[in-house]
C-alpha cells in the first residue's frame, strides 16, 4: 500500500474584520475576506493539480473551531479538515505535522501558506518528491519576504518551530538555524511569494497581467482562477 503525503493549507475561515486585516485597509473588510476565500480556493486547486502518481492528499488546517461548513464550501470535496491546536504559531505548525504523520498516517506533511494564490503546482511537486527521498530532512519553499510559503517534514521535529520570530523577515533563516541545531538537513526549493499587504497585492496584479515577478525564480505561477476573477471586478 502506497503511503500518501499530506499537503495542509494553513487557513482561517474568511470573515470580515478577522481575515487579511492589512489588505482590508486597501480593499475594505468584506472584499479582503472574499479575496482570502479566493486565495484558499486557488491554493487548493494547485494541490488538486498534482499528478496522481505523487500520492498526495489535501487538507485544510483551519481555525477557528465551528467554521467547518464555511471551509467545506471553499475546499475540494476530497480534502480533509484538521483543526489547529495551540495559540503560538510554532505550536500550531508542530501539532499539524504531528497529527498528519501520526494519527492520520501520512508518510510526510507539507504545510502551505494560504496566501499564495498563484503557487505553482510544480513547486508542490518538488516538495513531495524531496520528502519521498530516503533519509530525514526539512523541505522549505522560501518566500520573498524572508519567510516560507511551505515547509515539509516526514518526522516529528517540534524543536524546529521553537524560538522563531514569526511575522518577521528572519523566519526562514531562523528555521534553518534551528534545523542545524537539531541536526536536520535542509532542502531549499525555488523562491515564491505571498500576499498580505498593498505592495504584494500589486505584485499579484502585475503577475496576473503577465508582468515579470520582482524576484528571480525558475517557476511559472498557477492560473489562480478564483483570484483572477475577483480582482477583475475589483477597483
């Protein structure tokens, strides 16, 4: 029996005033929440586009409790739901990895930022393939803001998520330092980006219009159909 790799989107139910608050300054709370839902649809579509041979299953790793129906309406029918546990983001990530490779029985877990609607399926495929190779490692998809758009593990390493300065430009390098401290090899993938403010929203608009990205990458962004449709009708 082939063991599958879990790909979990770290997400919140898109609610006005609680979701994408920095984008809400540009779009307003209602539009920002609606755009957040489009991002989630598009990241899920990138996961769904993975070849069957890679044996992957998508999840929404979500908060808060009680929003399951909202997320079921946004995610593909075959996706599972996993409630986030803990208040500290490091504990949330560690708990999700532990659950997906423990009780859920997956061979590896890749946790993905929900704010990258053009996330290339090719990048996800590389992450799955990297985890499938022998020996332990952490797989990181660096983000242009100094964080990461995805992190993949095949074993429980809670120490990897300790003492990380979340929401800063030092997240990626701090994570690599933690990996070195616990003797865990790091495999870095190609750079991508996420959207969380007016500047990165402009980058997204430019990408969807066919403009080159402002950073070097060997990847082509995904179609982001839901996001593209929404932005086409937004001022």
